[in-house]
C-alpha cells in the first residue's frame, strides 16, 4: 500500500521512451502495454478505489526484477512496499512455503499448538532489543499489529490516551487509524477521533515545526511533550502509551535527530507510560539493523512488525515484555495469526537474511545509494533533501531550496517517467520519493536504478 496522491494514467507513453533498453531492464512495449491496459481497466471497474501508484501489472518476479504481463522487465525499487527484503520469490523461501503447504496449512495457532510458531517466536524475541523476557502475538498485517499493541497497552494501563506523531502511519483499521495522521485523506470522513488518540509534532529537522536548528534546539521537539502537553491537554496519568516509528515511513522517511528517542523515553518512563515501536516499515533489516530502533539506543516495551517478515506472505507480530501479557484467556486472539505457511516463509526469511548477510548489504548498498542520490542533489536543485538509513532512503522534491515549497507535481511526474523507463518507485510524504529495493540488490543494480532516475528527473523537469 502506498500513499500516492496521484492517480496513475494508463495512457501509452510517447514513442521516445517506449523503446528504452538498458542493462537488466528490458522494455518491449510502452508501459502499460496492451495486456496491462486491460487489467488496469478491469481493476478500475471492479476493485475498490485504494492507493494505486503506477499502471504496472506484474506477471512474475525474481530478485529485484518484475516481469509484467507484456514481457517488460522492470527494476523494483519498492520491494512491494517494503515487503520482499529477501528479493522476489527467493528459492529458499519458496521451497519452505511449498513444503509446509503440502504438510499442514491451517489449524488455528491461537486455539491449538504449532511447533513452528514457538520457533519463530523464540527467534523474534531474541532479535528484538531488550534483555528481558518477552512474548509474541502473531497477526496478519501491520494494522493488526498496531491494534494488538494498542489494546495490550490499554488493557494493562487502564488509561484512556495514546500519543502518536503528526505525520505518522500505523494502519487503516479503526484503532490504528486514530493514530495515523500522514495524510488528511486517510482520516477524512471516518470520524477517527474516538479511541483516545493524541498527537504531537514529529521531529523533522528538514522542516522543523518550531523553526529551530539541531543541535542548538536542545531537542525541544521531545521536551515539549513534558513542558507543554503534559501540562495542558494530556495529563500523563491518563496516557497508556506512545506509539512511534523509528523512521517515519509513509510520512516521508523522516529520521528523528540523535537523542530524540532517548529524551522521549526518559519522559515516558517518569510516568510509567509504555513505548510502542512501530517497525512495520523500518524493521527487519531495512535500515541495516534488525530493528531500526537500534539506531536510537532505546529499548521499547513493544515492537510491532509485519511487511518484510514473511517475504510476501501476510504475517505480522507484536513482540512485548512478558510482564504485559494478558492474565486470562479470551481478551485478545484471532484466526489466521501465525498461519503455518506464513510462519514457514518467515523462518526461511530469517535464514536467508542471516546466511546472505542482508543487514550488511543494506548498509553497504544504502551508503552507495545515498552517495549517488546526493550527487543528483548537486545536479538538480529540486532535490531539497536526501535522507534515510540503510536501504530506507528518500529524496524530497522542493520548488526552491530556500523556501522548500513541496514540489508535488514534479514528484508525481518523476515516478511516471521512471516506470516508463523500467524503474518502479513509490512516493512518501507530500513530495518525496522513497528508494527501498530488496536488500539483496547489487551495486550495479543500484547504479542502473539511479541512472534511470537521473533520466526521469531530467525528463520530468523538461515537461514542467
Ligand atoms: C509504519 C507502518 N505501520 C503500519 C502499517 C500498516 O501495515 P498494513 O498495511 O500491513 O496494515 C504500515 C503500512 O505501510 C506502516 O508503514
């Protein structure tokens, strides 16, 4: 799921870009080609309006490559929205899924017992930060992980409020939606104001809400929680938890300044308020560490995950302090959480990530990607900012470096020019593009992607 404000066109591109052929990318028809156009038409007729970004209809995929229904081979810098960190259809993951599917697919792990669930839970509790006993609840998606964590916090603390960050994304079901604020379209008309969701401005040094400069700001964006909000609208004794992403994803790939998390955690601890770390997008190796919170040096009380843990199968998990567990049965559960095929995919995913050193590759290729994007920033004044950790990187497009007015149209145009040339991209924030290829990507593939991006920016600027 992406957050485009732009509905993709299914018009054929001009002939000048339709025959582009570069290294691994292969363009044999305009995108969308004739078969893809039929699918886009049927989808528009039959499926609920959601968040489409580009008229690309995939037929198969391997590694970083997507082959579309018309035979075009496209370079994937989206990982299916941060999901296939091990690359598309990694053979080890596919094998594990096939073997499990032939043996036992479902019997309901919440009501009965599966060995594989305990194995995965054991591995997850060891990988998440915190030298204390933990337990796990398996879910089917990121939003369900957020729901489970928010419920667990409320059940434990018996306090009505939960604090989040303005611009954050935690999901679209009613509970998580009360904490999601990355775009007005996500909240408008849903009356998502019940549930005790409260928000404070996000730490964003590129667009500091207080117009201060780091580090002379002395982390006012964290201290304000205590100095203003706890003194006025949010009595801390009424707050059960705070939920935050370690790197704000849909909101624009915003990395909080050094020290923000530590200051926030200190304030929360003073009032016995839980900290929920939403790693749905930033977690699982994406930033070069298992969990992005490790960059910030704090230990959360709960970690929510989903997306990448199953390499494409729907699975999520909440990993939490054991002391927070429910004391009686029936308070929370589900039917499909920790489905056996999905668990097999997740266990194989962990093996692949360890064996192929994907955290290290994320760091190495992420550095290279950032270097190349910074070079483009020197070439194009509309690139206002290059930011991110590991292979979770974005560029923010602005009309001018001085006033930083978001250049939404240019961002949309670049994404369109890029898929026509065989590079798949997603937006984030208001005017940013995120670069999140599978963690198996090679340096040459990074270079190929950035070269296409370069040509796409040039074309988009020319188009005005
Ligand atoms: C940080 C974060 N939390 C939660 C979610 C919701 O995940 P899902 O779409 O699987 O419900 C997302 C999805 O993009 C996310 O990025």
